[in-house]
């Protein structure tokens, strides 16, 4: 039985949205004909463990997509602004400072107002706002690097601007880039869970950590604290590990 | 015999297991000047910082004893140190720009010393500060004391630092490379000033320097350090004129000589292995005068903002430069004279105006060797990639295999090996990096090489190696060269013809 | 100096214009008809046309844009009866008929600002002091412990911290702390109906909102002090024999506080936005609560108004700090004089 339990649990993730009103709000470790409910069941009788596991999928996807979008826009914008300077830089810096003036959470809220509620909208909105941070970091790096002698050497050696930007300078910004990616991943996760908590992120019945906390925080005072504490701890844990990763990376030699 | 100011006995210091100073013994008597001389990594600053109680917390004192004014300084409390510093012992630092607080007026910074160590009232303190500034020959001390560091020149700032150190008439002054960050032209006067003030006050001076020649003028005794070990001590004149240890000989012998242009120069290893070449050929200027490059009426300026207006400030205003084939043209001058701007303008790194610019070949045949060996190479790339990408750009007809053979040949030409192709810059020392920079420039098959302060950041013992490589490739490839430096000895040795530049007003 | 201030002011205005424009275009391309939104579910073509005419929604986009800029600008147009300065007009709420957004925000903004200021004040005090303390003992046990704790604090989503704090301090420990699960700055007395100030209710929300800032400020202070502390002029200050107290307050802190103040000033605005969660959970009657209610009822003018106000505050604060630093730093002062 003990050996079989994990398999049953893993298998039961596919039943994360199965409701059964006969097994509502069972305690952790309860067993039903569905198998073992490690974290008990929720108010619709769904297996809480399965939903928590599935919730990670939303969080990680938001993180990956938001970071990808932000890199796709942020790297070229930051690189060109920093490398070329002048009017192009002034314009791009202005555009960045406009977006930067609106706190990310508000901008995402505004964008979801436009794009409608839902998880896809959150992906896009978060990605569209976070590129600014990538662009700022990359621009700063390029400003610092472009006056270094190796860049001047490349100019004297007759290399083209795209070669200098992408092959010479960009590899040297790798360190700060990884740091900002990890930080952005973490804040994407936080924003997604926040939006889901507000009810404008992932829509039910899609399981998301923020949504679970929204649903179950009133249960804190009914002795079912674990229903919201588990997803909360998971968000904090993921963000902590990402932040730690970025700190470790930025302090390495 | 009065008690020594500092007495250090068999001291060993390590940083994280790495020994930086070994069995260092040192005695400094009142009124005496001793210079501790060594190159980077010799551990010459470590003992001095210890004598100020400013040693980094990570430093471990492995063995030995140290006394300051006949007391065991290793047991001083921080309170005791705080009473001594600025009062009985004072320090002059290397870089006066960073050694002064950027946003406190210099008069105020000096007053703090008096505030801490005396009971003088405000007016008396201000008076003492102005007096001290007058002693270091700063013009108009009253208004100068109200200036911020950035409003002064490097030489003036160092005078302020010296004045600050002298305020309490300390018994010991430690000067860590006090003239290294300054222009060659002010170097002598600052050192002479420091020497004069110290002699007048009867203090002991502990001078730290990388340049044996400079300190030989003022020091009574010299201690030469090499990789943490004391290799030679003795009266300054004697060590300078008749060095005993091979390293000291090398330190002096690697410098370009005052007369003649022997090639190759001896390098440090020659002295350590006792293989100094005895008979050397001299460098000679080319006999035929065939012009490679001519620039007339060269003007270089920078935009400068003052208030709402933009004005153009010229650093070079109407100069003619011409270069013959096979010749080395030297450009010398103090900072601000625009010597580097000329070199940079020729390769297009600066904008410039000229009435005529003629060059026989195409622009990519002019290459540049930079000053800073640490930033001139792209830290994220392997040496092989660097050379290969240049070869691909400039000799597209070569196959990948030919390119890799050529890259190997280039490295060997500058005295490195094929194994170095797979390494990144951080695996190399400053001198090696500079040679890689030369190999990279050679990959573009240049006809003219512009060297902008290319050996200035290097230790003396490494300088000669790089100079030898430059002269070697110049000879073998028939290159023409423009050599830019602030160092008159290096310029005199390297160049067939010299242009002297002075700052414009 | 004047040139620098003017230049910064120009930049700030330019940024504000960009923000206003962005917000306008974001919200005018909202899928769905804003006139219909105002009417709710009613199907009445005549009423729809009347609403369109009243709010100028039947005019071309360019005209609407010009009118919008005119409305929100705090500077009156010439020939206007307002005079030179006027209160920006952020329009009328869709759902709360007849209520001006400006006055709705005016009622709730002070509450949120107080909350954010209390949180930042708490964070500066605690984070700054602890950061300075560990900067004198880098890599010690306490350094590592506090860095770990601050990382943990920075990783907690604020809504979760809010839920947690409410549960622990107001419910589990409620009998000892005497704190309420929810409550605003002003409470209404059950019997007399009078409003009275209830500062106690500020504690938990401010603490919750300040938890992340404490972590960030702690690390920022520590790193900045360590970095500046390694500089030559600090070594000079010690070489002069100055007492550590003097070195710290006169030489180290003024230089090291620059990045901290800059970050905090930029942050204040995002903290106003971040207060959303805390306000909902603790029932704090602030702008965040207003915003979420507006979101759920798709009340466009209120959402737009909140975004504009917070962004404007961000721009104003960062500009002020920039200019202030230029005044204090002789190097910048010299460059622009």
C-alpha cells in the first residue's frame, strides 16, 4: 500500500477538477475510493494535493512566458539604446520611463482590463511590462561596456555594429541578465498569484495558488488553515529559491 | 640612540592562506626615510597598512612582532589606534582623487583632524588649516580651503593630502605610492615637497613605491621586495648604483637605458637566470624617407557645456603629422595635451577636422594597441575566437584550417603558444594580455601600428618584454609605428622621431 | 542649478504626458463600448446616444484625446474660467452615478498614503538599522541569519502575509494583542454613531505592507555601506583618527544613503499599488479597495484615475529626489551651474 500511494497520488492529478460533494473538506491524509488525499479535499470535494501540484503548472508557465517575452523585447531595446545613444536612446529611455512610472501591478491590471480576464492575458500583460526592467539592465550594461577598450578594438578592427552588439558585448551581460531573469520570474509568479487572488488571473476551475488562497483564506479560522497555507508556502518557496538563485549568481566570480 | 619609530621583526602576513609577506624585518628611526620598493603583488603596502592599524580584517598575521613607538602595535585597541592616527602617525595615499571625500570641502576635511586631536576653537582651526595649505605651496589658501576635491587638479589634491597628513606634526608618515597617480611633470615636485616638509619637521618617512629610480633621490635606505620576500636592503645610493640581487638588477636593467637603443632589451628572466645578452644591436631610424601617412591642419575638439551654451574646446588645433615607412614616431606630452586624441582620431575613434588627410593604404591597415591590458580584451571570449574572427574579417580567402594555423603562428610571433588559443583573458598576466592585443592587431595584417600608452599600465619588469615584441614585429613586418607615451625614457628609446605636445589654454 | 531643475522638470512633464497618453489609448481601445458600460445591462438606443453625446464619445479619437488632456491637466487652458491652476478632472464614475472620481480618490488616497508611509517608515527604521548593524560584521552569523530572513520576507506575497498576519496576530493571538481582524483608520461607534480615530488598526496593515521593504532596505543598506566603506576616502577618514561614529555619520552614510533614498522614493508609488491586497484583507478603506471594486464592476474612470494618480506621484517623487540630490552633491551642482 505504502509503495502504491505515490503512484495513486500522481495518477490522481488528472482528476484535479473532479468534484464529489460527498467528500467535501476532508482532512489531510483521508482516504476515499479516489485514493489517498494527502492534503485532504477542498469545498467541492476535489483532491487538494492534485490541485496544488497543478497550480505549479500555472505559476511556472506564467514565469517562463513572461520572461521570454520580456527578453525578446528588452534585449534589443536595451542594447540599441545603450549602444547607439543619442536621439534613439532618448526616445527609448522616455518610453521606458513612461512604462516604469506605472507600477507593474497596476499596468498589468490596466492591461487585463483591456485584454479581458484570464490566464493568457496575464502572460501577455506581465511580459509586456517586464521587458522594461530587462531593457534598463541591458542598457546600463551596454553603456558601461561600450566605452571599454575591447569594444573600441573591435571598431578599429572593422567589425560591424551587429557583430559588436551581439557577439562582443552581449555575452558580457550574461551575468546580470541571468539575475534579472530570475528576479523577473519571481515577480511574474508573485503578480500572477496576486491577480488570481484578486480574481482577475486564472479563472476557476483552473487551479492556481493565488486563487486557492483567495478561496480558502476565510477557512483559516475554521481550523482548515492548511488549505491556504500550503499554496502560500509554495509561492513563497518558489520565489525564495529564485531570489536565492539570482543572489548566488550575482555574487559568483 | 633614540628608540626606533617602527620596528618590525620577522613578520609574515597571509590573506586567505595566500602568503603575501614573509619574514619582513624593518626598522625606521626618527628622522629617517626608508623606501620599500616592489612591483604589484610584492606585498609592499601590507606592512605599512598594518603599522597604521588599517589592515583588512581578513589578513592573518602568521608570525613575527611589530612595534610602534616601542609598544606592541598588534595589541593596540581601536581606541588607541584612533588616538594615534592622524596625530602621531599619518598617511599619504596613492590616488588623491579617491582619497578625499568627494562632497566635503577640503578645508572642512582637514579641520576634522584638528577637531579630533586638539582643543583649538573654530577660528584657530581654520587658521591652522590655511597655514598648512600655505606650507604645501597651494596658491590662495583661503579660497582653496573652500573648494571641493573635484575643483582641483591632481597635483593640488595631493598637496592637500600631504598638508592633511602634516597637520599634527606626526612622528611617522607613511606615503603609499604618493606620486604614481600624478603626471610625470608634477611627480618630482610633489616628492620633493613631501621630502622637504618631512625633513623640516623631523618625522620619519616610510615611502612605498614601485619605482626605484624615483625614491633613490629622497630615501636614506631602500628595502626591495619580490613576491613577499625581502631580496635586498641597503643605503639608497648603493642599491641604486650597485644592486646586488638579480631582481634588483633586473628592476633597474629592464628600464630603457638613458642612452643608446639596444635591441632586445634584457628582461627580468635574463637577470634571474643570469643570461643577460652581452652584445646588442641598436635600433636605427630608416634611411629612406617614404611617406606613409600625412595629416595637415589637424583639429580635434570636444563639445563642452557651460550653462545653456555649448562650446567647442580644442585639444589639438592645427597640427601636422606625417609618418614615414618603417619609422616610429613618438608623441609625448602631459595629460590634457591631446596626444592620445591624435592616435584615436587616426583610427576613427575620435571625430576630427583636417585640411588634408592622406594615407597610402586602406583604413583597416592602421591598427591600435590599447593601454589597459584588462579591458582591451573581451573577457568572455577565448583567444582563439578573437583571432579567428579578425582573420575571417580581414582575410576572408583563408579556409578555417588555414585560419587556425595562422592564429597559432600569430601567437608564437608574440611569444605565446598554441595551447593559449583555448584560454580566456583571465588566465593571462597583464604583459601576456598586452601581447595578445598585439597578435590581434597583427591578424588584420596592418601597415601602421598605433600604440597608445601601451606599456604604461605594466610593471617595469614586464614593460621590456612588450617593448621587445613591438620592436621585433616592426622589424620583421616592416611596419610603421606611432608610439604615444608620457614616459620620456620609453619614448626616447622607442622612437626615431619625437613630437612634443603641450596642453592648449 | 536652475538649468538642472528645469531640465528635470521638463523630463517629468514629458513622462507624465506619455503616461496620460498611454492610459488614454489603453482605455479607449477597451473591447466593449464604454457608453454601454455606463448603462449597464439596459438596452436603450436613445439613452446610449445621449450618454455618447454627453461624454463626447461620438467625437473622433483625436478630439476625445484633446478633451481628455484638457480635463486631466492641473493647469487651466487660456480663456477658461478655472484660472491658471485647477483640480484635474478625472471624470465621473460609471457605476456610482453622479460621483466625481477626483473626490472618490480624494477621500481614499490619504488613507492609502498614510498606510504606505507608515510601512516605509517602519521599513527604513528597522531595515536601515539592521542593515547598518550587519554591515559592520559581514559574513558573521548574524549577517547570514538576517540576510536569510530578509530574503524570506521578500519572497512572501503581500496578500499571503496579510492573511497570515491577520490570522496569527488578530485571531490566534488576538486576545493578547487586542488587534482587530479588519478595520479602518476611523471607526464608527456602535451607539453614538460618531467617527473616531483608531490608530491601532494601522499596525497590522502597515506591518504587512512593510515586510518586503524591510528585507529590501536591509540588503540595500548593508551592500551600499559595504561598498562605500571599501572606498579610499573612508580609509582616509579612519587614517585621520576620526571616531567610528564620525566616520559613519559624516563620511559613510551621506554617500551610502543615495541609492537607498532613490530606491525608496521610486518605491513609494508601487507600494500604493501593492496596498491593494492589504486593504482588501484588512478592510482598510483606501484607494486599493476602490480600485478593486472598480475593476470588478468595470468602472473605467475610477481605474484610469487610480493609475494616473499613482503614476503621477511616482514621477513627482523621483524628480524631487533627483533634484534634491543634485542640490546636495557638489559634483552634480558644479556640472550644471
